[in-house]
C-alpha cells in the first residue's frame, strides 16, 4: 500500500516506521512542502499532528488528489481548533477535512492511542503472535474502514470498529477511550461498559 503521512505529531513517526516495517511505501510530507505527484497515487492518507497544522497542509492539496481517497484522521484537536462559532471541534466532525478534500472517505483512528503504545509495537515480533494493542476506529464508509482495518492488522495492531463517524467523540480528549492503550479484550470490555452492555 502507498501511504502518505501529513503532519509531524507524536503518532507520525511510529506509524511511519510500522508501515515501512510492514512493507508499505511511505511518504512523509513536511509542513511546508507542496504536494508531489506521489500524493496522487496514495492509497491511504494519514493526518497525524495538531488539527491546525494539518489543516494548512490540506489546503495546498489539489482537488484531483481528493478523488475517492481514504483519509485517516489521527489529528489531535487543540484549544485553537473551532468551527468558527466558538465551539470546539471534535474528531467526529469531519467538515474541516471535507472543506479541503470534499470527496474523501474519512476514518477516525489512532489519535486516542498513546504514541508510546504504538512505538512499543515495533519491539514485538512481526509474525506469529496475536496483536496485543487494540486500536479503535470510526467511519461512515465500510470499504474505507475495511482498508484501514487491513492496514492496522498489517502493522501489528487489532482494529476495533466503533461504528459511524459520529461515535468518534469517545476518541477525543476527554472521551472515554482517549489516551488508552488497551488489549483487544480490554477494548471489548470498555466499549461494552460504554454501551451499557458491560
């Protein structure tokens, strides 16, 4: 898979290294770099950094790149991120991405997981062992979530589908899953508790 990473947040480096170890081609865009022709061919674009920094990068991407691209929103909202009406932006609100990439298929993932937990996956064997880290994801496009889920398994983590993008608020700062590094069993228990089934 061809992976384009936009942003220099704490998740960007471990995600890039995990993707490369899994055999993916990774292009890591700098904040001041113009999009290259390689971005046109990306199978997956991962937004990793503060929302404000990544948003300025998205504004420079040609519309041709946004045709049917799958975007992983791994950004971290900051206090400066808002909708323009003073309300704080949330991960479940994809309007800020749709402004720059109107046809993008968005999956919210990775942002809630501590960077150290992803980096620790690099220390584990690449095969023969079940994933010990569950990574929650949310999105409205089933095929996009399936692609992101495949990528997650290939880099050595277990995807945990929370459902529609509107349920991604639990992945944001202050949300029930924010900052958690959970095993698949622990994730199942946590989500069951959140839904009242636990």
